[in-house]
C-alpha cells in the first residue's frame, strides 16, 4: 500500500514538472512571437511620431526639394483601393466559403480547396502581374480599378478558407432545425448558419483587409501612383504603401521621415479599423 502511494506521488510530481516545463515553453514561444511585433510597433512609432501633424492628413505632397507637405491623396487613395477590393473580393470569398462548407463534399469542392490554398501562397507581385494582364492591358492604362482587382484576388483565399472553417464549427443541429421548419437549405445556410458563424468570419475579413491595405507590389503594376489629387477609379491613384516605398528609398531625409510617418499612419488606420469592426460585430452578435 505504501509502495503504491509512493509510486502515485512520484507520478504526480513528474506530471507537475512536465506540465511546468511545457507551460514555460509555451510562454516563451508566445513571448517570442509578441516581442518582434512590439519592437516593430515601438520603432515605427518612435520614428514616425515626430513628423506626424495635421498637415500630413490634409496637405498634398510637396515638389522634390521642398520640405513639409502631406499625403492626403494617398490616404484617400488607399481607402478607395481597399474599398474596391472589399466590394469585389469579400462577397466572392464568403460565397465560396459557404459552398465549400455546405455543398463542397465532391470532386469540384476538393479542387476548389486546392486552388484556394495555392492562391493563398502565390506571391503578391505575381498577383499584380496577373491583374496587369487582365485589367491594365485591356484598359490601356493604369487605374484604381486594376489595383482594387489585384487586392480582391489577394483577399479571396483568406476569406474563403476562414468562412469555410467557421461554418463547419456551427452545430449540425442548427441546420436540422432550419430544415425541420421547412426553410430551404440555401436560406438556412445564409440566414442561420452564416449568421451564427459571422463573428469568426469577421476575423478572416479583418486579416484580408489588413493584408490588402499593406500591399505594395501589386499596386506598382496596377494603380501605379499619382502625386495629384484623384478619386477617379479609372485613372492612376495614390496609395500610402507606394508612397512609403518611393519615399523610403529616396535620397532626401525629409522624404525618409515622411515614409516612417506614413507607415505609422497605416498601422494606426488598420488598428482603429480593426477595433471599430470588432465593436460593431460584437454588438450585432449580442443584439441578435
């Protein structure tokens, strides 16, 4: 009896030690993932905050050699480009995710999953070349529309896979309840299943929008850039990421400083949008 008790005690101590080690390793791993992010955020803030002022948001870029100015046209252009991408990419991604989760247990569904995974791994510069071929060449010039198409292609795989996985997590009893009430399957999927999974799908949408807002390479082949004020989606348009790219490699200190400020503004915009989107979706989820 005493021997059995001692063996049990040794096993208990061994399990506690192993648990402590594993918990320590997971904490170190989490810290390792967070520290670079915190460092990047701190460094960007420290470099960009010194030149952040109201003129940056309301003024146009100054000519080469003149200090000061802002990126009002690039801020508006970024919002337009991401908006066009969202209008095209989000409905396609969400609908494709619904199909894969609800009707995709066939060969076409397997093929669609495979192509979606491949698309998510394609470099963004290749997406830019594709959008250039599909939109820019037929139109005969660069445009915001072409940039929006490129960003939409980048959004689709993230939204599709997230939507599929979130819908799969919805209990099957929800579907049975809808079908038992005589509701068609497509209405059950749209108004019951999708509504239940919406909170998780919102996370995928945020990831897709954040990635699109931070892309540069596709826009160099599509929207190109514009140092003047333009909101015409059929003409070249400015964007923060392209300005960051151009200003960061320029041989002018003032432009380098504005590149850091633009990077800070981009991070702040994404953070504010993410927080606002979370609050809106959470409120809607609780209300429903």
